[in-house]
C-alpha cells in the first residue's frame, strides 16, 4: 500500500507468510506497542493451527485413528467450526479435509499428478468435513475416519488477521489495516484520509478496492499453478487465467470464499452473494 504520513507499520513472518499491520490516527508508541502484541499472538496461533508444527492441535488430529479424540484449543475449535459452517454455505466447495486428495493429485513441486484408481479411491474415502466431530464443552475433537488430513491453509491466515484485529480494537486502536502476504487484507476504521483503506487486487490495471470494516482476499493460479482441488468432484480445478476475490465482513470468511469461488460455478457464486448482502465476489471472467 502507499504509505501516508502518520501511518505506523510493523510486520512479522509467520505461517509461511509476511504479516503487516498499518495503524493510523494513533501516536507511534501506542501503535507499535499494541501492534507488536497482536503480532506476538501469531506465534501461539501457529503453534495450534499449523499442520507443520509438531504437537500442534492440527498435527495431533492428523495422526489420530478412527474414533480417537484429542484436546484442542479455542482457536482450533473456532477455526474448524468456521470451516464447517463455510463448507455448508458453499455446498461443499470449501473443505479443510482435502489433504489426502492434494497428496495424490499433486506432486511436491505443485505440478499435476495422475494417481491410480486405488490411490484416488482411498483418498476420497478419507475426505469429508463431517468426519471431524467437535465437542465445545470439553474442548476436544474426534475423527470419524482413518487417514484424516486437515489443512487450514485456506482459512488460517484470515483467522489470524481476525484475532489480531480483536487485540488491536480491545487495546484502543480503531483505525488499522492488516495484511497477510498481500493475499488477504482486513481493515477497520476510516483509513488514513477518512475515506477508508485502499486495498489492491495485485494485478495490472485492476481497480482499487476501498475497505471499511471488511476484508478482501484473493486466490488464483499465478504462483502455484494447478493446485486448487475440487472437493466435490475429487479432481484438480483446471487452470484459469484470472483470479477470484472475495469481500466479506471478516478475514477468515473472505480467505475461504476466495478459494471456494475458484471451485463454484458462476451461478452458485451469484446465489451465495445474493443470499448474503455482506459478501461480494470480484470475478473478471463473470
């Protein structure tokens, strides 16, 4: 973003992404202290949510056998519950359990892979967000299938932005924009000029989006090629020339929807946006 006088910026690397916080309308000492506290929260979130972290909640879940349970933190419970709700709202287009399909349909370098019928069948059997049972009272999760592989990559960074924004607001910061690697933005307050925060779509000649108390997230094929998996058809989504962006009230939702929009049909996208006025899709191809 274009820096204005009076904007205080601080960043940190976490979840394999560069996070940035921009604060306007506060003195520098307060802005940096509060933003630093919000960024420190990333470390604990990553230790719960990352499947790459040994003994994280997600890592433990991914090593359970059918019928086994494990204690989980509030962040993990929150994130999985959000993912289940979004799975329902998108009629299955967003699914955090597609790890087994990713494994058989994609090579380590993200290039397409053609699995055997046996490999594909086994992966399909292991996929299904209904195979994770949450207990909100005991803070536990139970897996109802073997070979569960949960990956929060499509929602975790957005969820982290939402949690950091809460810390900022509770500490008296009321005008800020948070950025997760340039792919998901969350803004609240009136922006540096009183007209909102400017969020770009990251493509030449793409329009600027004014954010005020909402989030913008984008997904596409430009960086990792044909890596999006359709959890409903159990196949790779064909490469498209354009990305998909989602505007939503909070970042976890925008993050998940931008991925789901690459899977959903134009009619499905139009229907979900019509049903939820606070959601908007930006799709150059439609």
